[in-house]
């Protein structure tokens, strides 16, 4: 009897796991109709995130992927702050880097507002918040074009852009 209960629980667990995986894959597939969203990045990014992996609804996945984008924003901000502190930046790009730190703070505030608006079901406002946050990585990169120096965080900004695109496109599917 105990054995059968264990087996049943095991399959229940497998089933829940499979549901989450399917939710991620199905949602990323639908979202990838938007050419700015990369399907492989979407699936990989969410399957690596514990909160996204256990989401059971699209709304839950929007909340999880927004939080995931917030972690990335905090992470990239930390990298830029370290570069500034170490003074390991190309000459003349200090002010561009400082601007990026401010942009990440603004993006983080927008992502926090998006979380509140998704929770209360105001998806229109959430869309505006996520669109505002999405500007940060590109605007950060633009700052370096003016200095004619290469940005030390181009890859991070590309990843951050993709991580914010995910909840933005998902919100439009709610
Ligand atoms: C973003 O907001 C979260 C939650 O308020 C906070 O924990 C995190 O430190 C913030 N990150 C940045 C870059 O401000
Ligand atoms: C900054 O300096 C610390 C300590 O000297 C070092 O461990 C770290 O790798 C440096 N980071 C960058 C981004 O230059």
C-alpha cells in the first residue's frame, strides 16, 4: 500500500513538473510570434528560474519572469558599480556608466510597479511599466556611442533586454 501511495505521489509530482515545463514552452512559443522575443532564450531563462519553473498559470509566469528580470537588473547594476569602483572602464566612459546605474534603478522601479499592476489585474498599466523598463538596456548602450568607446556591458544589456521582453509579451497574452 505504502508503495502504491509513493508511486502515485511520484507521478503526481512528475505531472506537476511536466505541466510547468509545458506552460513555459507553450507560452514562449506563442510569445515568439513577436520577433523581438527569442524562443530559446525564453525557455532557457525561465527553466533556470525556480519561481518560473513552478508557475502553474500564465499570470504566475508573468509575475515570476518580472521578478527574474528584476534580479538581472540588480545583477547588471552591481557589475557596472564594480567597474566604476575599480576604475576598469575605458577613458571617458565614466559618465555613461553612471547614467546606466540610474537607468537600472528606474527600470527596477518600473518592474516593481509592473508586479503590483499585474497582481491587481491592471495589465494595461503593467504593459506601460514593462515598456519603460525595456528602454533601459538600449539607452545605457546608446550612452557609449557618444563617447566612441565600447560598452563593457553589451552582453549583459542584451540579456537584460530579453529578460524584460519576456514578461512584456506575456502580459499582452493575458
Ligand atoms: C530592485 O527592487 C527590489 C525589490 O524592491 C530590491 O530588492 C532590489 O535591490 C532592487 N534593485 C535595484 C537595482 O535597485
Ligand atoms: C574589481 O576588483 C576586485 C578586487 O580587486 C576584483 O576581484 C574584481 O575582479 C574586479 N572586477 C572588475 C569587474 O574589474
